[in-house]
């Protein structure tokens, strides 16, 4: 897992503030295995091994990896008398087949089932009564499948990645006069998103440079059916369009490998937004890392970049009373990043970093109805963005992050981070106000300890200010 809060690779389309990249490992090609994990709120099972291996003396050309996770928070909350019942499953798999020395196929899938309901205890206080009446009932399903072909060049100087994938999100949530029996509908929102993507990326090594270029095409479908009986509102929309983009990036080491330099540029557009063009959304970025000492323990890091994000489906699909898409002229939200910091590598497995950042936002959506930035909404139960907007808001976020990371060493691994930041956005009046996520302080820890006989203890903790 790699989290980037800035200096995103140009191959990623549509990020504005961060990219969380997952890379699944392959299953064991030599034998079957698995593990069972028990946590405070969930249990998980992982299985892996070879497939179709007729020659046991050689590693299998085809492997599988499968993982399933199930929560039992609903049972814990029932034991301690809480009325809420969160309930989820999630799963993932990967099948990889080595066709030959130069070609491989990977078939992956990720999915989740997320339900949220309430159940009235035998006796409850005013706080529990409020929870029974106010929390939404949620029924959510998400599925992603993809097929990737990797072709290595025979000269050993690059490779070609071709990916076809599809993801679907079904999100149904509602409030009732009686949430426990789900009778007397007050509000219901049925939302469906479906994306089919094609991406091709070529990577080439030469003259000490690493070059990558690629294109992506995406077909997007969005449907929404909303009923708000209290206000006699019935709303239905359906939108379908194509989004596309292209990129180029390069990297190289200089000064006896003490200076790592990279740059990139990409652009995106779509067939729905009026006036959308590749020239309007050009997104350059560059970064460098300089080793202050020959042993590369101390490093100076810096990056700058401009990024664009298409408005959400909720905004794009909104129709006014005449049935016209009211936000078809909405611009892509823009974010300019400047980041700098220092890094100290205590050991090959551990590092300590201090980083400062500044992010400026433009074309941020502002409500036509009340002139409030959408960054200052969404703290309660509502459908965010389901209204007419103007792309006239601005914003800024700045702060400092202190991070310590320990990769697995001496049976221990972990990440600790503290961030102090401010986040402000303006509405129609141009006055900057704190956003709904402006908590100022963020502290997080995630880590674990490897015990004997394949046992492991792990913990996570997070704190956000108010």
C-alpha cells in the first residue's frame, strides 16, 4: 500500500488531494497456504497456492490469492446495548498466469457488502432514542474486476501494460418513521455508479532515463432515484458519458545517484461537460529528492504540481425542474500543491520525515441556493452535491506532518503520523471559512508484532481534533 498526499504519478487520473495505491502480491507458486486473523471487530481468512500445476518439481505458472473478511461489530454492539448495527463483508482475489518469459496475465477482483441498520433495545435512554430516529439505514454493494496483460520487451528495456476493468457501486440509504421496522419512508436515495475502463501504458528505459506514456478511456454511467416525502420531492436522473486522458512522465538519477528527479504531465477531458477540453486541464508536476550525505541517510525532498478532478456524479447528474442538467458547465476543480521536507533514514527499515505543505484550490463548487462552498457542507445526513452549483469557490490548506515508519524488522512494523493543518474555503462572498474537515490535529498509528508459529498482534489508533 502506498499513500501519496502530493506528487502523484502522472498515470493517475482524477486525484486532487491524495492517491492510495494497492499492489496485490502473487499467491505462493510452490504450495498451498493460508492464515486466519482475529481482530477486535472482525475476522479474516486468506488462502493461496498454485493452480493447474502438473509438475510438482517446478513452481506453478498459475497462482491464486483469496481473502475474505467479516465484521462482528453488530454482535459486540448488541452485547453492550448500542442500538446501531454496522455489518460488512469484503473480499479480494488475484489469479496470475505466466504465459511465457515475456507475457503474463492477472485477473483481480475486489468487493464489499456494507449494511447499517438499527435495533431497539429493551430499555433505552434519550441518546439511544435519537440514534434510532436519526441514523440512516444503509445498504451498499461495491464490486471491481479487472484483467491486466503485461508484456516485457525482449531487449529488457521496458514493458507494456494493458488493463481492462469495471467497477460498480450500489448505494441505497433511507430514513423511516420507524427505522427498526423500516416502515413509513421519510427519505430514500438509490444511487448506482458503473465505470468501465481501458488503460494502456508503455515504459521504456534508455540513456539513464525511465520514460512512461499512456492513455486511458472510461465509460461512466450514473443513475439516481431520490424521494423526500416530507418536502414532496421525487427526483430521478440518468447520465452516461466518456472520460479520457493521456500522460507522459520521466525520471532519472543525477550526481552519482544522490539526486532523484522526476517530472510528468497529463490532461483529461470528457464528453459531458460543456467546454471540457484537454487544453483546459493540463496538469504538470515535478519532484526531486537530494541525498545530503553520501550514505543517503539524510534527504531533502520537494515537489510541486497542478491537479484536476471532474465534478462528482451527484453534481453532473443533477437536473432542474425543466429536466435540464444544471451543472453541465461546471469546470474541473483545480488544486496546486507545493511540498517540501527533510527525511532521515535511521536504518534500512526505518525512516523519520518532517514535511510542510501548501495546497490552493480553484473552481471549487459553490451552491447556487445559499452561496456556501460544498467544502463547508456534508457534516450531516444529506446528499452532497445534489443541487445547482457554480465553479467559483476557492480554498487553501496548509500544514506540517511528522511521520515515523518502521518496515518489518525484529518482528515489529508500524507507522505513526501527526499532522497539524488548516483548511479553509470560500463561498459566493469570497470569504474563507474553515471546511467541515478542518480538525487541525490528526494523529494515527498502525502497527504490529510478529509472534512465533505465524501468530501476529496488530493495532490501529486514530485521533482527529474538533
